[in-house]
């Protein structure tokens, strides 16, 4: 792949964008909270022969300098990226929490989006159920547990301390059922993408606990309400990928009833767990290509 990195200005800073190249229609890959664009590398490699593939680090994540104050900023950032990068009605692909981000943009800006793929995402559940889950994750006791478990917001003074952090975290994390990647090498690459190094050599691991709190806060006035009600509002083709051992549910009867009334909504069920981006990249790419072929 001919990979190129660039930055796109957004309110409060910029977003780090990874253009994987490729020929064909545009695809924008959106990672989950606490992950980074590097999780898409294998999917992008399988997809670039037939599509132009772009990913980015969410604000407050990876190498993006913009911090997160509200979950409503993420869909707005995606809209900005589509415009600034000149993407032509891309298919938006969202993993886990990011399935809701993709659905929100498609529902609110149908003229900008050619299709949506959501992978192992809570957006298949009702908005009420998703809100309850998000509020639970954002509780102080859970944020504190995740901060300690994954050392969110960890800092260091130099390269030696950075390497020590990577060594200490990549091995144990590979055994954690909440880990974002299936093996120590993949986790180390993800951690490295999530570390911002200052000119003096000091560093910080992102996201920080404040970012996690900001993205799980759901005030009454929030525009962004993830749930399958968003999927119902999308005119473009939608592919919902559910996994037998994923971290999120299958949507149950509610999703199947929605699909029965919407021929453009397709459910793809697969045996497997949450590391499908690493372990099943060809299959994920095939589902994205199917959605591209259905694009209006």
C-alpha cells in the first residue's frame, strides 16, 4: 500500500489522517473509543485493490491534537473530513462504538454518505439500552478501573520510559479480554500509535481518563443518540455485522424487524470474536465491498 499521513484542521486542533491509497470508491474507516487508526491496517490492505481507503484517529486519540469535550464533536469531525478530503459519498465503516458515529452522520447528512457498515456495534440496540450502557461505562468507578487496568493517560519523561511502558503493557494486555488486539505485537503497535511524544522527549498515552469521560457523557441536550433508531433513519445501504462472540449484542428481534422493512439494511452474522479486524480482515473487506456495490 502507498500510505500517506496528513492532518485536517477541526475546532480545537487537528485530526491525524491515514490515507491507505487504493483505486475505486471512497471508504472512511472509523475506529472505536480507546483504539486508533492502526487497527484498520489489515482491512485496508485487503480493500485497497478495489477502493480508496482512509482512516483517522478520533479526537483525543492517537496522533490527533484535537481533544474531546463532547461526543457530539465526533460526527461533526467526520463531516469535516469528508469535505476537506474531497471524499465522494464514501461508505462509512464504524467498529464498536464508532458504528454509532457512522450512523449519526448518515442519518443527519444523507447527501454526504453512500453507505454504512457497522461492525460488532451497540448501535444495533435501542437508543434507551445504549444510553444505559454508555452511562454505566462513564461512571467514575468504571473509568477509574479502566484507567488503572490500561494506564490511560500514562506519562513519561523520555524514550527509555516509553519503551518500558510498551514492554509492560503489551504482554499482559494480550491476555485481557478487553484488549483491542489479539496478540502482543499488535497491541504494541496500537499503543505506539496512541502515544504522543513532545519535542523534549516526554510523552503521554491517549486517550486520557478525561477523554473517556467526555465521550461517555450524555447530557439531555446531546444531538448524538446512538441506537438502531439511527439505522432506521438512514436512506443509504446499511450492512450490520454481528459476531457470535462479539462485545456487543445482535440487536435481537428489534433489528430483524427493522431489516424486514428495509431491503437496504443487510445483516451479516459471523462466528467469531471482537478481534475480527485483525483475524478476519478479508471477510470484513468483502462485506464492505458488498456495501460499495449496493451504493446508490
